[in-house]
């Protein structure tokens, strides 16, 4: 009897469970129909906990419900609830790549890049063919493991020089070592290999710290090197390390030397973590005192002429496609705008001058800017408080003053040094301080380039760059800010010849643009092409007298057209044609459109400073105020940019941003095109109408070295490549094909068509046969775009004046080829990602 009662109770419980599961499933489905995703999610959670056997059958519906509920929680800023839901879901489906990827997307949007990368990486491991996760992981990998890690680790000369300097220090008695900013841990392993008894290493980045742990363990040093997931400024004795160390090794230097915080970290190290420095001119044991590798650095600089730098930092024309750029607006790039600002902003950009398009011309001889002794605490502390000092460079070659470029020699010890000079084969770029704000940039032999140097905020800042004409006869070689002048007349004459920005002070509107936005403004073919294509569409839609006289070829007078338009408006007011520009960043295309006839142009520019500049330019071109409006101010939800201009109106032209300046396709561009097609009236167009992707096969050792660590040889036998190469990405961006060291092995071939107006012509994949015209090893496939606004007007993103850069797919393994061979490329387009694989 007891057994039969137990069976009855078990049977009753099972029946109750099945009934509850059934009712909960019905309730969940009803809630989904009512779009009550939160309640539906709760019901599905109950079902999956009560009936795990249903996991497979309701998986897709559960995922859909989770994602919809997560979107709702996100919009309500209920972030903790959102993450709780994902944690619950991952407990039920721990190996579901779709849920992992979605969790990563939410984390990434909220700025948790390290955590997002972990979920993307897990999703890719679970399903290597999951395109969404791969694309997400590739994008976040560029943030987490910057590409210079690969270039540095492949720089065998740099690695060997550091190894020899560390060996010298350890053999001279430095037995305890701290590696600040360890990265992959290579310098720590050098120290252990050299015989150091105690080695500590710190790394702030969670991703790099975990990578270093894997690398150290793979090289059987996990018990001998103590890794700390800390900023060096937070290390305490004896909490983290037992006592002060005798040697600090670090390579926390950037192109501008101080930009990665080496001065601040070494001041803290000398005060809290290092033994006292060795007394000068005394023969004592090195092990009793502290020292730093690198020991010192010497910074050099020179003035240069460089068209590529110029077009990214100065607007070089007064008129663009018939639009007058008002003198009341001054355009600057961020490096100039924040000179002298109290904000901590990197005051320079970086370039590898040996590969800059068009090259550069030195206008002065290299000059020593400063030296710094990393083993002198007082000198390090005085850097931040030192008053700015003046520097003068005699001009030895006449030309246009575009920038002051800076590099340094890093003295690791008395015997070993590394140079970042543009004439050296090095993994470093050079720091570039663009010259902006002068009334005249031309200099001639005998003139002097003047500048002010300081180390404010532990950045090397070169500011107030100006030129002094040779007629002034002034001597600026004294750096104590004293001028030796004969009389008052000579002083007045000298000041008149000094080219500074003071003349441009006043009521001008300052507009700070990113360097890519300035390059776009300087891209004349881009604006002329859009002008001609827009004219063609507007003429077809409204062939009135005003439009028939439009400046289609770019040779007429835009001002006269506007006057005609204004006169016509007195007699009758034709309905305007609506144009929407949703391209990213600063764009004058709406103003160009406004000069082409009776249109209402909407700009999607967001920044108030940019809107003010566009308004001033509009006024300078005699626009009625209502001609240009800012679209986002009309929207209740900024996320829904693509909608009708008015309830009863449609757009004549919608301008989409299709290609990023990096060389990749913009995210969700095809989805935006689909919405845009529904918002056009008859005869309206999307610009561009279609895009052709072109590519060619090349052999490029440089791309291999910049994309992945090439075995153990460059890392001197240490096993690092398999771990950091997990973060390699198949596509390299921001390339300049004109200066990329490579050998073309085929002619350019059309790889893919993306049609924004006619989606029936699109295919997500395509096979392309490519003929080999030169023997070699195929290592990469650079690609670029022909952007067709219509059949008659197109732009080539690899053109000399193009503001776009190019990209390249880098192959995992080089493919040997002979002249006459034929390779088949499998080209696929998924969302914004292009993948190209070679079929052997």
C-alpha cells in the first residue's frame, strides 16, 4: 500500500506539472500576440525550468521573446533587469551562440568592450560560421587588441634590442623586475630568461591581462612571473609585491613618447616601487639600487611640406561646387582646436611618413626638441611644471609649411637604442603636429619656423607654430624667451613678419571638424559629382525655367540662379522638392542642393557648432532661411531618421552614407536603402544608386606582419602567436593602396554589386574567376568601390583626391601562383561585412 500511494502522488505531481506547463505555454503565446514580451518571457522561463525536455522545441520562440523583452528593458534603461534576463537565459542555454552574441551586443553598446568581446569570442567558438558573431568579434577585436601589438611583436630588431638590454641589467645585479604595461608578457619573459629571481608584471586591460596569463603559462613560466590585473599606479607594497624592485622595464610609449603615461607611471614607480637610484659617478653594485629600461630618450623634430597632412587638417579652397565657404567660418581639426586648452586631449595625430601618400618634403634639418632621463625622478617631476620654451628651426628648403613631425631615440641602456625616425625601419609611427590658422603657409630658405614646446598633462605639446620671414633678421636661437633687437623699428618690422593666428581673431565662427571631415570638404570631385547627379534628378522632376538654367556642368553662376529663384518666388511659389542628406558627419551637400532650384534641403548634422557653420555658409550664399533645415530637430525619435518629410510629402533625393572612411561598408546600409525606397516619390532617387566592389590579388609582406604574429622567430622563440592571433581580423582597414608595399599579381576585377535602388539585382554571394598575371604568393586581396550616383556619375574610392581609405582581406595562408593560373574567389556580403575566400 505505501508504494502504491507514492506512485499515485508521483503520478499526480506529474499530471499537475504537465498541466502547468501547458497553461504557461498557452499564456506565453497569448502574451506574444499582445506584444507583452515581459510576461511572455516569464512564462517561458517557468516552462523551461519545469520541462527541460522542451528546450529544443521552443528554443527559437524563447530567443525571439528574450530579444524583444531585452529591447524593451534597454529602452526603459532597466539595465540590471536586462542582464539578469540574459544570465537566466544562458543558464538554460549555456552553449547558444545566438544568445551569447546578443548579450555581447548589449554590453558593447553600453561600453563594456572587454566583456562584450568575451561573449562574441564564445559565440564564434561555438559556431565558427555564425556571420553576425564573427562580424561583431572582428569589430571589437580592433578595440581590445590594437593592431600595433602585431607589428611590434613582428619587429625582431626591437625585441632583440630589449632582450639584450634586460640581460645586461639582470647580469649586473638587477634580480627583481617589474614590467609595467606588460601586454603579452614578452618583456617579463625576457627578464626571467635572463635569470631574474623575481618578476612581476601589471596590465590594466582585462583582455590583455588574460592573454598574458595564457602566454606565460604556455611558456611554462606561470609560477615564476606574477601577473597583476592592475594599473601600476595602484600597486602597493607589500599588498601586491613584497618589496621594492631593482629594475622596471616598460614600453609604454607612443609616437609622441609620453602619450601612454610613461612619465606618470615612472614617477610613481620611483616613489613607491623602485629601490633608490644609483648615485652618479660611484662604483656600487647595481642590485642595491633601482633603474629603468628605457634609461632615457631624445626627441627630434622637423618642419615638413606634405599634401596628405594638409588636406586632412586645412580647408584648401574658398568655393566648393559653386558653394562659397564664408570667411566668417574658420575650420580646424581637433589637434589645433585644443592647443592651449585645459582639456587632456592628444595634441597630435600619427603617420608612418615613409608610407604617406604623395610623400613629404623636409623644410628644415632635424632638430633636437628635448631630452628626458627616466632614471632621474626630479627631472620627471619637473616636466609637467616646466614653463613652455621656444624653439626655432631655420628653413633650408622653401615650400608650404604643413606640419612639424616628431620622433625619438629610446636609449635602453648605454649600449642599446631604438629609433622611431621616419628614415628607420621601425614598428612605430611618427607624431604629427599639423600647422593651422596662419594667414600664409609659404616659407622660403632663410626663414625661421617658430614654435612653443611644453609637457602639459604629460603630453608632448608643440603649439603656436609660426613662420618668421628672413627679412626680419631676428635671432630666436635663445630659448630663454629673450629677444636681442637693435631698436624699436626693428622690433615692429619683426612683428609684422611673424605669421601667427592673431590676425584671425574676432567674431569668426570656429568649426572643429574631424580630419576625415576636412578631407571630405577638400574632395572636389566628390562634391562636383553630387552636384551634377542632383541637378539631373531635379531637372527630370521639375523641368521649369529655373531648373532648366541650372549649373549642371559646374560652370555657371550659382548666385545668379538663386537670384532667378528669388525673383520667380515673387510671382509664384512652386512646391519645393524635398532632399534629405543622412550621411554622417559634416556635409555641405544640402547647401549644394539648395543652389539648384526650388528645394527644401534637410541636413542630419547633429553638433550645434556644425549647424551654426552651415547656417553662416547658407547666408553667405544668399539662401532664404527656410531652404536649409536640420532634420533631427523635426524628429521625436532620433533613431528613426528615415521617415516622410511631411505626412503628405515624399523625398526627391535621399543621400545615404554607404562607405565608411575606413574602407568598409556602413552597417545596416541595405536596410536603410529598403526603407528609403518606400519614402521616394515617383522619379525620386537614392544616392548612390548602386556600388561596385573591385579587388585584386597582391603579395604583401607588410599586410601579413600587420595582421598576425608570424610564428616564434620574431618573438625570439617565445610562444605568443597562437594566443594573440586569436584576435587577428581578416580585414585590414584604413589602407592607402598607393603606398602599400605590395606586388599586384592580377588586374582589378569586379567582385560584387550592391544596388540600393533595385534590390533584385543584389546577390549575397558570388564566385569570381581571377587570372594571375604575375607569379608570386597571394597574401591579400585589397578592395575598393566605384560609387555610382547614377549611370553617368561615379566616384572611385581609391582615387588620388578621395577622402576614403581602402581595405584588404588578408589570407590565413599565402597561396603560391604562376602566370596564367586562375583562382576562384567566393565573395559574400553579410550586413556590412564583405568576406572573400579563395577556392583552390
